[in-house]
């Protein structure tokens, strides 16, 4: 079973967090072990949406290195928007 960390860009807005949650859910349904994480604290709008839908905010990470997990990127396409140790 492959383990994944799923995250968006460094300024997590609603579509970044929702995309990470949705793709992690999909990967889990396909038999992988996936966790939605964030690269920063969600903004106020996102916190409101999570609260409204009774969803827990993903944990915030600062590094993906050393976790042994693959990464799945959502809602961004530039390395500068992603986690610093992406390589």
C-alpha cells in the first residue's frame, strides 16, 4: 500500500484545502493510505467552510522529507508555491 501526503499551495484557501481532502479521500478509496495536509493555517473563509461542514482542518506540515510518503499535489503547478523540500 502506498502512503501519500496530499497538499496544495503555501497559502491554503478553500479550494486548496477542499482539493486536498477530496483527493486524499479518492486515494483512500482506491486502497492507498492518504492524508490531506496543509502548508499553512487555513484562512478565515476556509475555517468557516470547514466549521460549517463539520470537517476537521488538515494538520499543517513544514516538511515532507523523511516521512517515507509520496506526495500528491493539488491546486498549484509551480515549485515556488509548494513545500520547500519537495525535491
